[in-house]
C-alpha cells in the first residue's frame, strides 16, 4: 500500500487500498489513470480560466473533485470543490491560485507514486 506520513492528511491511502482490493499494482495503475485524468482536467481548468468560461470551469472542477474523491485524494477534492464553488458564484477571482494549488497537489501525488515504483 502506498503511504506517506506527510501525505496522510492529503490522501486517504486506505481508501485507495480498499478500492484496489489491496492489490499494490492495481493501486499504482489506478493512480496513474487518475493522474492522467487530473492532468487533462487541469488543462481544461487553465483554458477555462484564460477564456473566462465560467461554465467550463465549474464543469472541469466538478469532474476533478469527483475523480479525486473516488481515489482518496482528499486535498485535491477539497481544492477542486473550492474552485467549483468560485465558478458557481460567477466570479473567478482566486481561481488561478486554486489551479496552482491543484497542480502542486497533483505533483505531490505523482512524486509519491514514483517513489513506490
């Protein structure tokens, strides 16, 4: 099972372990798929912010929130939720900072995955 003391509050590794049926290889595969999807979502978020496309921003943030919650990426899900709420308010002020935070969080999960391989 993938674990890190510093990431314990950011990621529910037990949830991922249960989702993967306690199969470490499948955990890695799920995280790899999640990170690719997250990368795509971050691209959509970045584009939506640049275009000031609030509906697209809300949709991309919502998708990332759901995918993150499914694999146990709690900090990513919480930050995506904040971004979704900003978009719902119709004001994207603060969206860029949250996108940057999401990028850092995804990179952190990716680094932890790489240390396991």
